[in-house]
C-alpha cells in the first residue's frame, strides 16, 4: 500500500508541470534587442569609441527621442577570441512592430538624422578603416512569469 501511495505521489509531481503549462505560458514577450558585432582594427579602438560617443550617440538619442528605440548600450567584450567582436552595439526596440516601416519612411528618418544619405554612406565606408562589422543578431527578451 505504501508503494502505491508513493507511486501516486510521484506521478502527481511529474504531472504538475504539464498541468501548469495547460493553464498558460510561463513567459511573456519582451522587448527586441539588436546586437551589432564590431571588431575594431588594432590601434583604432579609441578612434571608434570617439565616433560612438559623438555621431552614433547623437543618432541613437534622436531615434530614442522620436520613439523609434527604447534604449541603447555599448558593450565591451573582455578578452575576445579570434574572430569575435570586441564591441557590441545593443539597441532595444519596444517590439517587432518597430521594424514595420515602409522604405520611404526609413529614408525619411535617415535624412532627418544624417542629412544626406549619400554623405551617410560615404561616412560608413570611411569607418571601415577603423572597424569591421562581424555580424548582427536580433533577439527577443522572454519575461518569465
């Protein structure tokens, strides 16, 4: 009898998570983060940081003020291995709908921030002498309940 009661108790404990899952999800969708992976060229870390503290920060602040982004951060990677970034540029968006703009609207926003888009393209190309963009990762936060 004791064995049967122990077995029933064990089965109840095992089934409890499954029953909880049927009641609803254990998380909510949070904000969306975009992580730009940057590797600075040897000897140009401070040059790139100066650009981040100037034009890039101005751009991010304008996007934040206009409500396009929630926040942004510059993260330094400690002791990156070969092929890994030494900086990560993190930008937080309210949700995926933040990316649902027409191309025309995106160009309009770009012109407000940079002035001329051709000038912005030239400046971006010039930065390739001090940094390499290794990639980009977009993730969504899971807010656990």
